[in-house]
C-alpha cells in the first residue's frame, strides 16, 4: 500500500533545514527513509522498532544513519496517510 506523507511542523522544519544545508548525504538518507515509509510502510524494515510517546501513543521508528549522523524518522500509518511526527537525532 502506498501512503501519502503528512508532516508535523517539526518534520517540515527539519526537512527545510536539511534541504537548505550542506549535508546532502543526510538529506538523501532522510528522503530514502520517507520513501520507504510511504511506499513500503507495511514491511518489517519500516516497522522494525515501535516506541511510545510520553502520552503513550505508539509510533514506528525508522533509523537514518550516515557516516556522521544517527537520526530517526518517527511515523504512524493512518488509512492512506503516513503521519511523520519527528525527524532528527534521538
């Protein structure tokens, strides 16, 4: 199932900062993680680790690793949407 991304304000800000920055490797890795979530969100790779927010809401974590950074994309499926709640270092 292909899903459409729906971004939180934090995720939008993180993507904007990455796009405007000079770390193309990290930007490409984050975009690849979002593609995985949207195009293959039902696979084990996209749902390898589940976390709970402070409110107890479950989210899936997709690790984003480059030579210099260790980030994550936190998301949750809802119907035909992939809600991307967080992009950044954990």
